[in-house]
C-alpha cells in the first residue's frame, strides 16, 4: 500500500490521478466508499469536503453521466477512494443518472469498483423524501453510514433532527454534518471505518411495516385496489413517517405541543403530517420565490438575469478575446520570423497559431457562460428558470430545462449541448440537441456583420439592425418548428414529465462553482479545441498546397493578387470549383464555396477565408474585403454578390450545420455517430433547400 | 393556497411510480402554492419540500380538499383531481 498511496500525498494532482485510475496496478487493495443521495442533498459539498483537490471527473462508459472519483485520507492513514454518485430519488431507475447510481451501488458496472461501504447523504431539512432512498439502500445489506447534512438549515426552520434517535431507528450510524462548513467530516470518516467491520443489520423495511400497511382503511383498498408497487412505496413512507415523528418529536418536542389545526377529516390523517405539512414554512427561500417566480416580477427578474448573463458573455468577454487573439497572432508572427523557409513559416503563422487563435477566442466567452451556469445551478435558480419557461417549451415538445441550454446556444452550441445533460427525458434531450445549432452562435456574428454591413448598408442602420434581428428570430423559429416536427415523428417518446424539485435557495459555493466552471471549460478545450485546431491545420494545408508553379510567380501586381491566385490553384480552390455547379443554384460562386468549406472549422473562418481568396489579406481590414466583394464579377461581367446572393449566404449560415466541433460534441453526448451524422445531413439539406428556394424565387421576382 | 389530502394516484405506470416515490401517497397533505407565470406548471408543497408538476401530471393525483378552518366560503370535501380542486 505504501508505494502507491504515500506517493499521492506528495505528488502533484496529475500524478495522483494516475494513482486512482489504476488502483490495483500494484496489487493495492483500496477501500472504496460510495456517496449516494437525493439531488440537492449536498452530496457534492460532502464529496469536496472529503477529497479536497484530489478528485477527477470522467464519464461512465456508454452514458453521459458524470463519474466523480476522489481520494481521501482516512483517520488510520490509509487512502480511501470516494465515488460521488449522481443524485437519485429512488433505486428503481427512471433517468440515466438513477440507472448509473443503482448499478454502481449494486456493483453491476464493470468500469467502477464495487462499494465497500456506502455513505447516504440525507438532507435533514427534507427528511421524509430523503429517507425514501435510504429505505432502499438499507436493504442492500452493505456497510452504511448516514451523513445527516444541512443540520443548520433544519434547525433554523424549527425542525431539528435528533441524530441519536434516527440512528436507533435506522440501525446504522448517523453522523450530523454541515457540509459547506466542513463540520462532521472527520466523524463521518471514523464512522465509515467502524461500519466496515461492524456486523450489518439484516432486515427488511417491508417486513417491519407490512403489518402497518395492512391497517390502511379497508374502504380505500376496495376503491383503489392496491398493487404491489404502490404497497411497497406506501409501506416505506409509512415507516418513514414513523421514524421522522420519533426523531423530530424528541428534538423539536415543543413544536408538537402546539395545537395543530386538524382538518375536518383529521381522524384519518397522520397527526405528524397535519402538524408539519399544514402550512409551508415562511422561511427565506419561500419569500425569495414569491418574488422570483411571481407572475410579473418573476418574469422581469428572469429577463434581467438572462440579460446580464448575455451582456457578460458578449461585453465582458470581448476585450479579453481581442487581447488574447492579438497576443497569439503576435507570438505566431514572431515565431514564424525566426524560421527558415516559406512553408514552415506559413505553417507556424497561418496554420498552428491561427488554429490556436481560433480556439482561444472562444475561451473567455465559454468560461463566463459556464461560470453563470454553475452559479445558477448551485444557487437553485436553474430549476426556477425551468419552472418559468416550461410552458413555452412544452408546446414544441421540449422541456423547461431545455431553456438554459438553448440560451447558451446563442454564445456557442457546444456548451449548450453539454448543458442538456440536466434534461432527464431522452426524447426531449435529443430534440434539444438537434435544434440547438439553430441558435445564432457568436461565431456567426462576424459573417452576419460583414454581409449585412457590405450589402445592406445602403438601406440605413435601421434596416440593418432589423435584418440582424430577423436572422436571430429565423433561427429561433426554425428551432421551434423542427423541434415540433421531430417530437411528433422521430422522437415521439413520452416525456419523463415535469416532476421537478424546487430546492431551497442557497448561496453558491465558490469551491463548487469554481470546479464546475473549470471542468466544463477544460472539457470544451479538449473536445472542441482539438477539433477546431486540427481542422484549421487541415484547412491551412488545403489552401497552401499545391504551390503555384515557379514560372508564374512573377506576374502578379501585388502580394494580395499572388495570394489569391495561389488560393485558386490550391486544393481548397479546386474543391470550391468542383462543387461550384452544385452551389450555383443557390447563388454561390466557387469563392463562397471555399469560404463555406473554411466555415467547417468555425463559422467565423468564412470571413478570413474570403479575405484570402479575394487577396485582401487576413488582416482586419474589412473595408478592403467589402470593397472587393462588391466589385467581384463573373467572367461574363455579372456581379457575383447581389443583395439576393448575400441573403442566400446569410440564410445558409442560419440553417446549415457547419461547425464540426459541434458534431464531435454531439457524438460524445449521444454516444455514437448516428445523431451527429443525422444532424449534419438534415440541417445542411434544410439549408440547401432553403437557399435554393430563396435564390430561385428571388431571382425570378427581382431578376437577380 | 389550497390544502388537500392525497387520496390516490393514477396515470401511466412510470409517472405513477415517480409521483408515489416523491411522496404523493399515504394521505399526505399537499399545499398548492402557485402557478408558473404562464399558467403551467404548478408548484406544490408536501412533506417539507417544494415540487413542481405540469397540469397533466397533477391531474393524475386525486385529492380531497381541506377547507380552511377560517374560511368564509364553504368548500366541498369530495375527492377530485388536484388541479380541479383549486380555486
């Protein structure tokens, strides 16, 4: 044991990772503890408290459920591997999260070691529903410790829980903890150590309560007819009500003395239920909700929160993006100038550093977006946002939880697609992913800006703004329409519904928010970043080779014209010309075709590719590019770019699926090639038909 | 805010299981808190926590409405769907 584990204490994080990804590589017997609990029970806080920085986030094989594994030092000095299970309400799975939680607890997953002990995290302020999962885990007959979390909240609400009587009733150790303050974590670890060697109580909840469930009113059983599933659940809750009455009566004895207002048929209602549940508590969270999901103020607050998220993404990130890409470009030029040979220089400057640059420009925006998402999620507002927006989205077959991912799509489709993991129903999640790229991402803005500014400037600022707005609206309309069609045809599956807990608000924790933002941003960097980078390299090679024959080298008026000729001679230029007959009916010439090919790396590459093809250089001299676009003519003297052509290209950018990194992320998130390929085909087909229709009808009506 | 006692839960098996598991069973008392600004879903309070359900899901839960002790109006005490039981 000493070899591997002592190493971890002094090694840096990445080496520690290697240590627990292969726990048995040196025959080390590592003890594995699994953290289970309801969503919003504070599991992650306790996980962080146990493992500190020694943790790693990956995926369970074959599903997009996050697998969080960490290392923790037990009081006796040995290392414990801690697995943070996804939140589950029940072990009878209804969502992928619950499926995984159940499989890990039962030791059914080959990619995860089976648990030596289980820590069930229970929210003391929401004892009844949390104990439902416990009632199922207890029956698995494994060493179990209850971490009674949020004791402070329970006390503040006047429903303190007596841990000792809970322990007596459950027959397993119960340790009170306040996760976010780190209280009780050492005690929890000691209890786990003891539970390992203690005999496991062998009992079945159902046996202990079967007598009680028979006492259900006879007339009711006659009317409803109790099936085994209902009997099982009801017996568990009957047992829970009994346990809760016991351990809250002692702790909060005084409250039970208050005279409850018993309803007219109170005789048939459990006295505890009446006492506690008659009125929802007037605590802070409820007061916040009476504002944040108020029918007027709620919507205004929602618009404000989403608006500031947007403003931060665009205005806060902009200067950082500019500075970063300027910096990268500078280094690229500097590095290239020290290199021998044109090809090597160009590879470094226009291939590698340009590629890195086009990845880097997304980072500030993505990081800010993930920061907002993490804060919204950890504070509890995310489920309120879903509550507010569900009506709107359920009409087109989506889910309230689709809203935030779709909104993220206005920055970039990739974080949006990653954020769809919170949607439980597979059909609504897939539908959300499939329409997400219609949202106008920030990479489209340079394209829109160039074309609208160049070809619609004559119509005035108001018209230009109107066109921009219309492009955004068009994306939303198509997303809604396509979602509706898919949910009626391909993805008919009934939704999992909208049974959504509205958890107590809490102040977001820096450690959770920071970690979430970091792990998501680095996931973006590795998944999208590598794709964008590789495509940039490939595009560079395609437009650099083959070189113009030497004897033609001297005929060019200037460097720009030479570069344009090179571009037309290169593979990219030839490819553009090859596809020209296919895109001619849309109003595109081969140069636009080359631009659209370039856009597969990232949509904004369209602009720089056009600039190269037109020989205006890759610098940000958009005026030059605009002028040469306006002047560009076919050999027969017709103008290449008319407002109609510009509109057709704009429509193409609204509808087409070009961004290959999005395709890669969809593959990752849906676990196969089926959906990403489908997405690529259907969106581009839609774009082709749309542009064909627009250009053909348009040129007949307005004569081109 | 309307209070009601859960009488029974109906609907498709998956939905019914989830509703029962979330605590809509054993004649528990449920408080209807509010509707979302756009009319759907609805928010409920039961067993010490808040949960939201779409109307079509809430319709699967049959309840008896508890008349408020100080209520001026007389409310029927018969069983009806949780949505219909409101206002």
